[in-house]
């Protein structure tokens, strides 16, 4: 028999708020640790995007400790690797179509330029967003990479 009034179980909202607070505390603790490169995870995450996919591959190979840095390295490798391959494929098709069709040449040349321009715009956005907030995730790639980093 208890002396006080019965207590109600915590609500779902309180449970979710506690989970979010625990996750935020864990991310803050991880951000204060150093990565295996000797840099802070935030600085390493920004440097991952310094040279698009090339610096991302370097950090993907070197980083062993920080999940945040590995996440950004894998995200940048996949995103910029795919955009680079698309740009090169359209460039190759531009060269091939130059011998056969003027219309196809113009189309593939424009598509190649658009792919390289998209890569430059995504690179600039990623660099700024990661510099402002180390936990930024790209809309299409972020969830996929989050499970594998």
C-alpha cells in the first residue's frame, strides 16, 4: 500500500523530449572529442568538402574515430562522385555526338555544363551549411549515408 496518490506513466511527448535531449547531449559530447586526424570533428567536417570528392575520399580513408567526419566524408564522396561521373559521361557523349548530330552535340554539351554547374552549386551550399552547422545532411543522400557511416 502506498501513501501518496498514484503516479501516471510519462506521456509520449515527455518520452520523445527525453530521447531528443539524450541524442543532443551525445552529439555535443562527440563534437568535443578529437577525430583521428587530430582536428576537431567540426573542422574536419568542413575540410571534407574543401576539394569535393577528392578530399572526401582522403578523409574517408584516414578517419577512424569520429562518426560525424565519416558521415560527411561518405556523403561528399557519393554526392560529388555521382555528379562528377554524370558530368564526365555527358562530356564524353558530347565528343561522340560531334561526329553524328549537331542537335545531339548541343544537347549533350548543355547537359554536361548543367551537371558541372550543379556540382559547383551543391559544393558551395554544402560547404556553407557544414561550416555553419556540423550536423547538416543533404536531402537525398543524408538518410542513406546516416545508416552506413
